[in-house]
């Protein structure tokens, strides 16, 4: 099966911060879509893609500014449904003969309520309880709609909040249906793809087949090296690539001594024994912990780990003759955070998201089969590939490992204490049936010792902080509201069972202003 056997939807990106959310809404409806920056969209590319529908995203520019982003004019002659969102609405109006103006007190930012004017197919299921709450974010406004369009919804500051030319299947809204501040926005996308005739045939099963085909085409008979961290992303990438090219793939698992309890053994057993993969277990704990000895600055620790990781990876990768590709578990949010929309220089992907600098240093080409996926989609792909549910549902774990959960100096003693405390905490969360409700949970060992009383004796041991957050994508997070009973029971277990800890705290900081990890 190839990509061409699937209905496709083209999203033309005009630079909105939330364009990727449009893709998420569509993927939830099993619709295959691609996001392309407006400057890359040519009619030749569009005809080759043959989309069944087109969406214009929002954007920060002003349509009234000379040289501001536009869609190819011929796109309106394709005969397919088009939906314009915010700036996308204004572009549509401007290019089809309507008018857009700046200012004049009609800017709207934040929550607004849209009132219906007429019935419209893409609004089915809306306005059942009166006005509909939406999220507005616009300075400019449409002052005159293009010929053939009619008004289907208004808000206090947007007389053309919803417009459509039904005869041509052109639809335009001034608000953002993709964000969660528009509570029933997903319904609008559902109605749009339905009227466009999408069959909802794009699933993780389909993605798996597409990517296997692409990997084989890209790699040919060459060899691929994969940096396996034991996390969900690199593991799913490795299993997918292995399914595509078998023994042409060799995984290098760098054990830096900063993993959780029993983690190294689990990884080796799963991939070497269960999947029969070529796996190099690079046990370099002494090297990493030796270099980290006496270091307490978070950035210094990260840099040491990053540099050593590259050196170790390269040392072992050099033993694999004929390797031309490096596989990485890069995800779509990494790409979005790292690529400049304007076409300027890209920002570096976060250092713990990839094997920083290796592709250039080793002259390798990248294989990134997950770069179009969000975290939840990677998990769905992992299930499709048959990875164990307990593994697929694992909380994210940072590349520098326990180093960033051990503020201050890292010692073998502190790491041993931290591993035991963390294992008990996760065991408690699982026992209470809370693991899948939480995005990430861990213990941080604090660089302070506190006085305690155990039995008849005084203790002077470490304090630890428990952390647990809920999140959709890790960009923002709230602390998990454990019951006092749970926290009391967990603290008692940790203090009783872990020699070296005599005090437990619970971190109730959200992100922002805090980060999820402590360093």
C-alpha cells in the first residue's frame, strides 16, 4: 500500500502557532493530512498531491500588508472544498474579491460567542443550546465578503464570523475551531471532512505500511544505526525500522548509569531476546559517572552527558561497517519547536531529543519515521506494532536520565537512593490504578539533608520531592491532585524502605511557571 491510496487533505500553513492542532483534529478523524508552509505550496505540488480538500491556517501577518502570505490563486479552481481559519478566512476573502481592514475597534482576542444566522452543513450539531463559544485571535477583520458568500454566524466584533459560498464549497471562519477554548470546534472539522467525502481510512495501520515502504525506499540495501534509549519514541522507531529492513538495523543502547531501577536489563531483554534485533549494549556507567563527579551545575552536567553520549555512540557505531543512516525518534512537536516557519535558520532540536550533532559528524543521513506524529500517535503505532501495553504507556523519560532529578552533585550513593525511592513511588501509583491518568511521575532527591527521628535515634538524611503532572503534550502541565491518604502512604513507604531518606515533599508547581523536570 502506498500513500496515494489514501484520501489526502492539504493544510496550507500561514504561520499560526496552533496549525499543528488542526492536523491533530483531522488525524483523530482518521484523515490523512499534510502541513505545508505557504511559501512551499506550488500548483505543481498541489496537483501531484491531489488533495480532496484544503484548509488555510491562521497566521500572525496582516492581509493588508504588501507582500503578506497568499495561497496560489489557482487553488480556488481545483473544485475541492476549502476551509479558511482566521488569517485563512481573510486571505480567502481578499483573493476572491472581498475586503479586509485593519483596526477600527474590531480586534478580538480570547473567548467570544457566535450567534447563528442561517443553517449550514458544516455547522451541524452547533448552536443546539444557543450561541456557541469560540476562541478569537485577530486584529484585522473582513469588512466586505466576496461575491457568492453569505453570512452564517456573527460575534459582537466579527460581523462575518462564519461565511460560506455553498455552491463552491468554500467555508471561512474568523475563530480557531482547533483549540480547546472552542469546546465544540472538533465537530466543525468533522462536518467539513464529511462533506468533502473523506472515508476516514488513514489509521496507524496505514501509517505503518506507508512508513515501511518509505524506509525501504530511503535506505535501500544500506545499514542503519539507531540510538536506543529505552524510551517509547526510540523503541517504536527501532521496531518499525526493524520490520522494514531487518538485520540492516543495529541498535546502540548507551547505558550511562543514570537509568531507573532495572531499566537497562529490561531494554536489553526486550530488544535482543524478544525482537531478535542486532543490539550493542554499551555499558559505560563508569565513564559517565566519573566525568560527572564533583559537577553540580545543571547545564554543565547536561553538556558532559551530551558530549560523552556522542563520543560513546560514535565509538560503537564505528564498528558497524557500511552504516550510512542514523535513525532517531524525533516527534512532530520537536520539529515544530525546532524549525523556523519563515524559512530562516532552524533552531537546534532540544539536546535530549536527538543524538545531537552526530549526523554531520559521522556523515550519516537521517531516518526519522516518527517526525509527523504526536506522542499519543506514537503510542498508537507502538500498539499496532505489538509492543507490550505496559511499555507503550510508559511515562516520558529524559535523555540525561536521573542526572536532572538529582540537583547538585551526582554520587553513586544518591543515585542508588533515588532509584529505590522512584521504584516505590511508581509502584504505589500503579497499585492505586493512577499510572495512565498521569503524564509523568518521578522522585527528585534534594541536595539537602534534614533531621529526623527513627525509633529512638536521630537521623540526618536526604529529603526527596515527589512530582506527578497531567499534560497533553508536555508543553504545559498541571500537578496531579493525589489524595492526602495516597501521599501519606507513599511517604511512609519511602521513608521506611529506603535507607538514606527521612523526609518527603510533594511538588505542586504547574508548568508554567515551573518546568516538569527539576533541572
